[in-house]
């Protein structure tokens, strides 16, 4: 897609994009079955396979096995029963519980279903070639089991309320070095220009008209960023780093807002930066703040830099 609203939303549109992908593939599946003259639906596949392997199951057992909500399973089962693929019988003396199983019609159709499903697997593999999709799904599912979206969001809100952005002081100089060395060594190699600024921030940044901001939570520095005086009404935004344990909680956005506010109050007309396109979250943060890409400076002191951006204030 050349221009897409959900894509522009970044992580805010993540779940909706997953839903859109799911809806698109389900629509394609229905269209495929219709073209092949088959009266089944894409989301019946898992019930067919489950009842084929388990024999008889209750709705609750099916829901627990596949992790679907109880009403969703009932809706699928009702449609499969109407189409003649699932039958039910009373479970013992309990009239409220029904055991579900495949009908003879379903068993007769399974060989042809399997042939189409096998082709569907091949089509999916082709669609997702060079993408570690199953590994991503497993990772996402495991993390949701560890701590769900609700818990993580409440944690982020709590940390957001606790973040305090503070200007440079001698006591925070070591945190500026610590956070940046940690970040650079995680992704790249520390370069000579890095050492100059990180080991002597007051000499190389503060005393030359720049500023360094820190994000503090309960007095602990968890993020930092530098504004380096470059003349002509400009600051270079550099050395933005967030503690690995606090990434994903909006610390970078707090620091970015602080940079823009400070630059405007200092009468600057422009902020520019150099980065690397491997840092996708960082690039998204810059674009969200209004930065646009400009030509690279061939004289850049950083080997890792491959993108240059600016924000006009």
C-alpha cells in the first residue's frame, strides 16, 4: 500500500492491522471454497481437525483446547451443524451438556478437504516466504500468557505518570555515559566520536551551548538525549538512549517533547539528526515528531549513520 492510515498509526494500529489481515484471508478462503463448490468456511478447519483427532468433545472442551471464547465456538458449531457436518448427543445424564462429533458427511468429505488444506498450507508458506511468521506468533502468544495487554498498558500508564524530564547536572553525567554505552554496544560498535562526547559531556556539549535531558523515574535515570549546538540556529539531536528495561513505555516520546520545547525556548529554528534505518522504533518516533529525511552529509563522523533528518521549528 502506498498510503495507509493504519500503517501511519504505528503500534496504535497494530491490533487492527492483524484483524484486517485475518478478515482479508478469511474472505479469500470463503471465495476459494465457493469457487471449488465446497459448502464449508475457513474458520471451521480447526473444529474439523479437532473432532477428527479427539472423537467427541463438549463446547467447553473445544473452547479450552483452542483458546476461543465460548460464544465464538457455539457460533461456529451452530453453522457446522446447520451444514450437516457436526452432530451432538446428550452427555450421560446431564441434559445440559452435549457431546459433539463429526457426521458421516464430514468424514466422507475429509479427504477432499485435506487436499485443499494441504494446498492452502503451500499458499500460506508462499505468502509468508522469508518471514518468520510462526516464530513471531509463538513469541507473541507466550508474552501475552506471561502478562496480557491490559497489565502491560496499566504498567506503562503508571510509568508515564512517574516520568520526570530534567536538564543536565554533574551528578547525572555518569548516567549519560552509562545509558549510551549500553545502547551503542547492544547494536553497534562504540566509535571515537562517541567516547569524546560520552566521557566529557560537559566539555563537548554543555559548555559549547548544548543541553542534555534525562528521563527520571523515582530519581533513577532511565533515558537521555543530547542537543548539540551546531550554529545557524540549529541543534543536533544526538545520543538518545533508553534503558532496555524501560523501552516501550513512551520514554523516548517524553524526551523528544522535552527536546522540542527546549529548542523553541532557546530560539532555535531547526533540529537535525543522524541515525540508522535499522532502528525502526526510533525512526518512527522521529517521523511522528515531524522530522523529514534530508540528504546525508558525506562528512558525518559516524560509520553507522545512513539517514539524516530535520525538523523545522
